[in-house]
C-alpha cells in the first residue's frame, strides 16, 4: 500500500533524512521516499497508516503535514 502526504518546512537534505527516519520507525512502514522540491512524502507500508501516526512522526522531525 502506498500513500502520499505533503510536508511543509523542509529546506535541505538533513530535513529529508529526519522526516524519512521518523516515518520509517512507524510499524508497518517499508519505504519512505521524500521529494524536497515539492514536499511530497510517499510511504509504502504493509498496512493502512493512520494519518495521526504520520502526523506525529513528521512533527517529531520538526515539520508539519499539510
């Protein structure tokens, strides 16, 4: 299952790595692809993710879902 979210506030490769790391810790997440230019975050997982889970992980990294 693949889901795409938009994240605001990322400005560099470190931002991308932080978001990828935090989302990657969510149970069931297999892959996280982040596009810095657009803020798109594509998550491939083995289960349906709750938006609140993703939102909390992004917030932990210091950013926001839009």
